[in-house]
C-alpha cells in the first residue's frame, strides 16, 4: 500500500512522492538495522511511517507524538515502538 500511494503521487505531486519515497527508504533501513535502537530513533521510524499513512488517509488521520527528551536515549529493540 505504501508503494502504491507513492506511485499515485508521482504524476500529481512528484515532490511529495519523492519525500515519501525517502521516508519509505528510511523506514526500510530502520527495519533492517541493528537489533538494538533508541526511543528517539524509533520515533523517527514512526514519523516516517506516519508520513506515508498521512498521504494515504489525508485529513482522516490525525496523530500527535509527544516524547520527553530524556526518554529519547532509552535503548529498545529495533522496530519495537512501531510494532506496538
């Protein structure tokens, strides 16, 4: 679905499609990364995912992410936050 969303935007909004493609690449790299990450890096992956989902669902999707700065350094397994 993510790639279909990006493909649909190529003709109508190529700059947005490019941004989403970079976000998709970041998300793929995060999934293939080392077994341990930090909350801050995991939140970056969540934001990349949400960017793609926002393109799919438009105004029907509203998300607010709040993170205490101190929590960003906490170690977690890779993709743990996104899979919850």
